C-alpha cells in the first residue's frame, strides 16, 4: 500500500523544487525525490497545491532565466548565486502561499459572519481531550448526529 504525502514530505519536495536548477519536468522531479520521500506519481504530486504551485512558479522562473549569466563566475560565486536563486524562489512561493491563505481566511470570515457566528465563538479554545477515556465504557452509548440534534443510540 502506498503511503500518503505527509506535511514533512511535502516540505522536503517543495524545498527540492525551490533549489532546482536546469530543466524541470515532473519525471525529473519524481526521480530526484524518490531516494528521500519514496516514489510518487505525477498525479499524486500535482494534487498537492503547495507542490503544484512551487513547481509552476519554479518552472516559470527557470524559463525566464539567462543561462550566460553564470559563465564567468568562480565556483564560490556560482554556489552563492544558486543559493540566492533558491532563496528568492522560496520567498516568492511563500508569498503566494500566504496570499492564498489570506484569501481563504477572508472567505471563511465572510461565511462565518453570514451564518451569524461571532468572532468570540470562532476564537473559543478547543475542547480538551481526555486521553484516559479513549475506550468506551460499558454504559456509554455512541452519539449519532441527526440534523442539528444529538441522539443517543
């Protein structure tokens, strides 16, 4: 059974994409990430918005880059330029992710307001979890939700 992409694997893949130099294709990316994260299909990677966005941003950046700009640089300078490009790519990707999250927050804020949910209700603390009561007791019955009501079965 294939494992799902976890947040840590997605972060690792996005980091690889941010530092990518040269031609970028889904097949080349799959080959590059396989030793660290395992083998995933293009479709699996493309389903993840962060990976897809990072891929598209980096690919667009690589298309517009001048190849002759690094020809007369020393090895140290070349490494510094590559690091700078990777950090710029990461910065651009994070800006776009942040804007996307801000848009989502505004959408949620509007929807909550339209349904009469107040800011205080949204900011309430999460209920605590009683880790000791993870096994149902003999007298407890599961709760079933029907519409807006709870019904003990």
